[in-house]
C-alpha cells in the first residue's frame, strides 16, 4: 500500500512540476526538490528489484530516467531564481544550453517514466486493485476501460501536438506553445494523456514474449 501512495505522490508532483507555467516559480523549485527526493527514495527502496531485472530494456529505461533526473535537478539549480539564487555563477545561470536541457528533458523523462510504469504495470495494477478494492470482471466494466484508454490516447496525441513534444525533444528553442494557453485542468489532463500513451506502449512491450 505504501508503494502505491508513493507512486501516486510522484505522479502528482511530476504533473505539477510539468505545469510550471501555472505555478509560482518558487513553488516549482520546491516541488522539483520534492520530486527528486521521492524518486531517489523510490530507486533506493527498489534497488534490489532494479538490480535483478533481467529484461535489458527495463534496465536501460531505469538508468535513463535516473540520468535525466540528475541533469534536470542540476540544470534547475543552475538557473534557480529563488532557492539557489546567488549561489551559482552568472555564466551558468544564463547558459542557453542549460536552460534548454531543463525545459526539454522533463518531456523525455515523462516518456521514459511512462515506459517504466508500463513495463511494471502488472505489479502496479495489482496494488491499485488491492488498495481501492477494484474488480473489473463485467462486460460493462471492460468496455468502460477500453473507452478510457481511447480517450487517454486521443488526449495524449492532442497534448503532444499542442506541447510540441517532438520539437522539445530536438532541443529547439520554444518560448510558447498552444498548451500553455489552456486552462490548468485541461493542461493536466493532456499531460496525463501523453504519459498514458507511453504507459500503454510499455504494457504492450511487456506482453511481447
């Protein structure tokens, strides 16, 4: 049960961190450090599982997530306007590459995290069912799940377009996207959709024997 709540906490914090345009900058920095602490705890707490993973893709994804996390935190500290302001050389604080890494890598990390969750979906789904006492057995329930999946995929595709995810991954200079003009709730839903696409891809990969 504790793992389920930690996973949920990390997801919520990550969604808020990704929504930095809607939040005060100091709150974004605080949430970023909370996410860093939670993810480090997650890695340490599941170290044996990560160490014993036999699937090569899972290992690659986990290492990539960890590296992304370190670079995001480092670049965030470098360009900090509040918590670390005055502690970093101005040369680093104004470095364009550092800024680009900090705004681009979170999208890569979201993709990798979605794949990670998808590759471990069976265990996570079991924790959800145990915690919330869910049972999906009826035909109606299964149809509802399929509808939700279709909606999430649609939201993810639309969200990827509005957020210009492809351009961000290519480290292009982007100062504004259509997604930023959306209401906060709509932005969150589209971000969940993007994340969900890669969860589903991870689930599909995991089913390939």
